[in-house]
C-alpha cells in the first residue's frame, strides 16, 4: 500500500508494547511501516532476559510483568494468539506491614486499635473511586476536586498514622513517589480499574508469562513484517500538508504519510516537533510526571516464608513492597522488591548492594541479601521512569494528551484510559493509534 512519494506509510517511534502493537496492526492492513527504537531491544519499560541471580538462573523481569486475565482483554488476546503460558504468582503465607515506622505482623492491615480508622478510610477511598469510570478520560468525569496532592487527601481523612501509612501504599505502588508529590486521582483511578475493590488492588501481583514479556513482544514484532531499526533515537518530527519527515539523532531522514509516537510521555520533550506539540502535551512532558521506581529481584536467606509485605514509604525510606516469588534450596527465596529511589533525595536507598540491602533489612531486619539485579528506570533516558501524574494535570488534559495532531498519533500506557501504566494500557493505546492512522490514510485524497 506504500505510496511512492514516501519511504513508508507510517513511522512508529518506540518499540514498547504500544509501538509494536501499532506497528503490527498497520502492517496487517497492508501498510509499510518503519519502527525506530532507541534501545538495542524491544519492550520499552518491560524487560525480560535470561539471567543468573545467586543460585537462581532463568528469565527475570526488570520491568512490567503481571497480567490480570479476567479484565485485561488486550493482553489475553495477544497471549492466546501466540500460544504463550500464564502462571500464577506464589501464594503469600503472611501479610505483614511496616507502617508509621512499626512492624505489624498481620493478618489485619493495621493494628487492632486502628481498625475502625481503617474502615473509615476505606469507605472514603472506595466512595471516591466509584466516581471514576475506567475507559473515559478523566477530564470528562467531573473529578477535578480529587486532582489534589494525595498527601493532602489522606490528611483530610483525619485517621491514625498507621492507617494513613497503609493507604500511602496505594499512592506509591504504581507511582513510586511520595504522597505529597502525586495527584490523588492516581491511586483512586488505580482502585477504580481494579473493579473498585481495595482487596483486588491490594493483591495486584497476579499472573505472569512463563516465557517472559520478551517472548510476547518478540512474537508480535515478527508478525508485523515491518522494518525495525535498533539504537536509532529520533531527534525531529516535522509534518506538513504532504506528510511527515522523521530525522534521527544520527541525521538519517525518513518520510511517511503518518507517524506514531509511542515513547513515554516524559520523553516527548526530548524530540523537536514542527509544528510544536499542543500546549497540554508539551507542558505535561516538560513537567516530568515521572516515577522513581526500582524493582529489584533478589536471592534472600533467613526471611519469612512467602510474605506479602507492604510498607509506608514515608516512614520506610521509600520502601513499598516485598514479595516472595520462588523457594530455593536450603531455605532461600527469590524475592521481588519495589521502592522509591528519589533522585532528588539524599536518603534514598540507591541501587548498589548496600542500598538494596538497606531496603531489604528495613522490611525484614533478619533477612540476608545474597545477590540481586535491578534497573533504575528514572535514569533510563528512553524511559525517564514510569508515569506519576502530579496534581492538576489529568483532570484538565487527559483527552488532549491522547489526541492526534494532524498526521501524528500518540500511543503509550501513560495516556491510556484503562489500566494506565500497565502493559494492557499500552496495548490499548497502540491499537487506537493504529486505527486512527489507518482512518487518516484511508481517506480519499482531496482534490487540488
């Protein structure tokens, strides 16, 4: 279907799940597609690789990993299409917490004396989460009063420090920032998309691909028959009435009828757009609505058996969550941890052995760190963290962030209307961008 006036019908910028989905869908409709990826791999903010961590050797996931089969229809369609296998995460045997600087053995989320405060806070969050309808942009839902700092939202509940600390978890687990830095719409939307359930949201680590996320995105890319080029960051996107010109950082130039920008929101400011992005898009990218997450895979000895231990990052140095994945010989475990590694705070754990050990011992003082692997997404220039919206942006601009600009379309989990930040959200936005680009290219040429 390629027009001889152009090098390609579409140039897709970014090879995460959103970009690869757009690439494959357009290729299947007969369009010629060039995919430009800045890294030496596909996957974006997912990254599975064969690795060795202590005595463990196998596939490790350093980024996005989990799938919710009952509700994530796009992910399940892709998994079934390519014959991949899901397995369930290990079932926790205990549910301790570390909130307000105090270790709580569980199974109650907070100490018994705080349970009525907990009930009151849960009712407030669930009531407000029920105001949010997943699938509809947040600027169309009359929720501007909730687009305030999450710390301010929690303070207004007037609950005990332990209860406040426990609910801080919902603000930090997917934003990897502290509650005063993020909008309350983030955690409330997260609860809404988990069937408006605190229990469902609490147990977010559900099922994952045995073969790894890399196997899925590799299968999708192979299906696309597109021209895929690695280590090719883009410097400029220029469009006019005739088409789009994409210039790489190395100075290579490609022309196309359309383009799909499938990079994280925080990286849009690193590309020169002509004409410029809309004010909402350019401002949102410059504002760096970025998380500071570290996901660490560890071999750990002398830890509680299969815990699901959540923390109050305000009082735990940034620690958020610690879960066991697999039992090893001689009582060891493979564990996954999540923590905030704030680049602007000197008290962050860091990502060296000493820092990861401090994180582990903050939550499990008796545990012994043997080995680990992690990736600091906030310092990754092609990710700049995961998305973590500050107050005042989504309730004003959610629709515009996802809106096309003439021949340029946008696809990233950061702007999804369902399962924002998840692989599911990336697939949703990639699918939409492909549909919109197809509609544009399928229009009859206007008469001169």
